[in-house]
C-alpha cells in the first residue's frame, strides 16, 4: 500500500463549516489526481486533567474487512455519493463507535493512499486498485466510556 500525507489542504477554523458542507463530489473535483473513494476519519480524544495522560481512541478493524483487516486505526469510513463530509463524518463515527459527534474542532492533515486486492469472479482472478483520500478531523469526546 502506498501512502502520502497531505499537508497543504488544512482549513482554517473559520472555513470548517463550508468544508464540512461540501459533498463528496465537490471535495474531489479540485484534486489533481483521480480518486475512487473519499474517506473521512475522526481523531477522537478525551479531555484530561493534569494528572491524566491524553488518550486518543483507536479501533481495531475486523478480520473479515477487505482493507486493513486486523489493523488499529482511527474511526473512519467512506463518504457516500452525494453525501456531505459533515454528514459522513458523524455517521461513520457513530457506526464504528456509538459516539455522537457534537463539534469538529479542527481539520488535520489528510492522507492519500492506494489499495489493491485480488477478487475472483467467474473463476478468473482480478486485481482491483483503488485510489483513496482520507480527510481527517479532530473531535473531543466527553462521553467516552473507560473500560478497565
């Protein structure tokens, strides 16, 4: 898998509402490379006191997943066709964690990556290659449940 960190596309806090309102298609039209999939991810951290270490939520993908099986990642998922980033982000966060997004604090550097997988159709193997871009946002959770 090839991964590139994108550092030049971070929105100012005042630009976040307009960025989150963009649909998948609007976001992708300004990129200089063909992208098959827009993924949105949430870096979820919990507030801490001076006596606590800051913690970030990482989830483990299921072993049956097509991409990144058994990997630890931030909660993320595909923005559907016609869906805005601002609708896809909380939907994916809730689907993956049960957490409700209340406020996006910042946009973080994104990531572009290429994945490949081999599928079998009609007795013939085909290699599928997908170019993806992941827009990542920072979110603070006050409802994170601690597990011992």
